[in-house]
C-alpha cells in the first residue's frame, strides 16, 4: 500500500487544490491523510481520497461554509449540491490519478 500513497504536493496537484487547503482540511477534521510520518510530519494520501477532496472543494466553491452542519453532513456521508457534477469531477480526478500511476 505504501507505493500507492501520494505526497501531499502530488495529491494537491492532481486534485487541483493547494497544499495549504489540504493541511486546513486535515486540521479541521474534514480530510485526514491516510498516513503521517511520525518523524517528519509528512502527510500521504491514497488515490481513493480524491473523491472526498473534490467533494469538499465543490461544496466550498458553491459557497457552503464548511463548518457546523455542513461539516457534520459531509462526515455523515451526505452529498449536497449537484450529485452528477460531483461524480464527474471525482471520476476525472481518479482518471488523472490512474494515468499518473501508470506513467
């Protein structure tokens, strides 16, 4: 599994997010990395987390503040907004991740 993990920088680029955003999502409990190196503090993400990262970004882009109820709804697995748009964005990101992994 270790070979499948992505550094925070690579994951951020593939999901079109900033490293700062991903750190914020981790700090607020929205999207925790699957691994944090105890010595360096480096965060690593699994390709499967792209869907969650894109969902959070889409909710933010739609103007929904990611606090309080929205945070609870996201953690509970509810999807707000346009489901087909979220699905398309997630599939594009997963496709990019797959292409990068094969390269």
